[in-house]
């Protein structure tokens, strides 16, 4: 499994003032942002190791803001401010010092962390003469460098011996954690796991929020109940759906209870940042994440002549999958890489939902056979469950190894047992959850003679 570790963003958006001040936002390359800040806060004739220590602190400070979405979680549309009262001193069109620029070019993709934590250290600092603080003293770093201390030794002097430097972090486009669509009952993915983890941590400070005990990537009834209580406590519409507003309110409270933007933060552990799926899906990848992708592509291509209808293996990203993805990306004005990233995945899901919502008249008699676009699991109710139970009923009549069901519109214990038995007999993941592969097999078995 991968870990959601910090990346160095290619650009950073700076608000030219205090957070609530009416001021412009400008987006600049991240390395130029650090050169700007460093050129305004330290002197080019300082010892090079002092410059390096300060630059590392400035990088870590900015990355802490970006990684934890500090300002977006508060409803702002920028990453950081230019105000040294809140963040770091940034001045538009500031000239850079050559000696400082050279250090930034060497160090811009390195940052400080505490042992056993993932997020960049909130590397608080001050000048050490006019103002003092618990973090790094900028003038004090000069004295230490003159004593022969290395950048890491200087940083440990101020931040403690339990810090280290992460070198050569990847430089990528920064992508917001919000997946771009409402997260609700029946959705799945690492973003669901993130919601559960954050709500459970918030619940330690707000015990009225019920604990979520199911340890999986599915948005369950239990998750929905916790979301509704969170929304009630924080005066949001009690829908049980995590839209963008609820997502960032959860993020804000999570940052607050863990004291993320503090030198002595509780921190984010590698377990909390664990990802079960890669950020992208591409040629050669295998696993359950491929089931919905290949299913969606099959349905879209069946009704769309611009997308080739090719044979796909349900759990493997083959050359055929790549060809279909490229055709899809070309049609929807996405760079045709053949790789499914967050933007392509969102577009595929939207196209699938639009496809089944506008099925041609001559196919309407079979519309209930299309996967409903969300995972079905214990506790859910509604028409999708009724359709599922009707298919299961037809199967159990013909196959006595499959437990019977009652068509009552509730995904109950009997329904789950029936689904699990079908998964076991057909070498599907045995989890009692109906995803695209299980749905497809159930429909297929219900129609078999």
C-alpha cells in the first residue's frame, strides 16, 4: 500500500494580504515563492549553512499549509497569505538574492518532519532579535553556523532531536483532497477511508459523533449516521452526504483537534496517511479498482460509437483498456495519456451516470440490469436493493446453494448471505458488497437457464 506523503507543488497560490483582507491572489512557482520569502527574511551574506537551515524551515512551513489544506479547509481559495503575522513575508515582484536563489534551487524539494509523522513540520521561526518564539531564531542560526553547525544540527537545536530531513520529494501538480463529487452512501475509495478516520478522531473531542467501527473503504450506514451527527453539531444541512462544504468542515475540525499547525502537533502517522489505491491507474495495473473502471468503460462504449467497444478483463488494465481510455479522453477534451487520474476517473463516472440516465427507448426494458453506479451493502434501502433482490430471487430458485431472499427493499442479513454465496461460487472478492463485478455476475446468473 502507498502512503499519502507530501509532494512539492509546482505552484502555490498566495493571498496578498491577511486572510480576510480584500487583496488579490497570485499563483507563482513554488521555488520562486521560497526565493521571494527567503530574500525578504534573511540576508545573502549569512553563512551558507544558516541560509540552508532557514530555507528548509520556510519550505516546511509552506508545505504544512499546503499538505493540510489549512486555508481551503476554512473556505478560502488560496494556499497561504503574504502576511508574516499569519504566514511568511511575501512581496510581489521582490528581487531575489543570488546566494539565496542557489540554496533554494538545491533545497526546494526537501523539508523537515518529526520522526513517525508524515506532515511537514510547522517550522515556526522568528528573527531572534526583535521577536522571539519557540521555533528557530534566524539570527541565532547565524551564530550556530559560525560555530560550524550543519543545517540539520541547527534545526535540531531549535526543533528537537526527533526531526529529520526528507530529501528529493516528488514535484507534482497539487490536487485537492476533495474528490470533486459528493461522497455518500455506496461510494468507496481512499477518500471514504479518510472521512472515517477524520470523523473518528474528531469524535474523541466531540463524543456525540458516533464511532465508525467498520474498517473498510465503503461509505456505510454507520458512516452516514456519523456524518449526519457531525453536520448537526456544526450547523450544516443534515444530509449524510459529504459535499465540498462538509468535506472541508471535517478537514478543518480534524486539523484543529490534532493541532496540525503547531510546532507541537499531534501529527499525522503513516497509518493515517495510508492509501489502498494508487493515485493513478494505468497499463499493467491489476486489482479490484479495475472492476468499476472496466465495467463503466464497457457500458459507455456500448452506447457511444466514438469509444471502441473492446474485450476487457474485469480486474486488469490491458492494452484494450488503454485504447478505450485514450478514446474517452479525446472525446471529453482530456489530455490523452491513457492513464486514469482523478480528473479522468471523475469524467468517466459522470459519463456513465449520464449514459444510464439516457438509455435509448429500445433498451428501456433492460435498464434495471445496469449497475446502479454505487456499491450496495448491508443496511441500504431503496429501488436499487429491490432490483438486486429480484435478481437474487431468480438465482436462488435455480441454485439451491444460494440462500433465498425476501424482496423487501432492505439490504438485510439474508441478502448479504445470498451475495456472499454467489461471490464464493464465482471467485469474486467475498465481502458481501455488490460492486460492478458482483452485480454483473448476479445479472448474468439471473438470466441463465
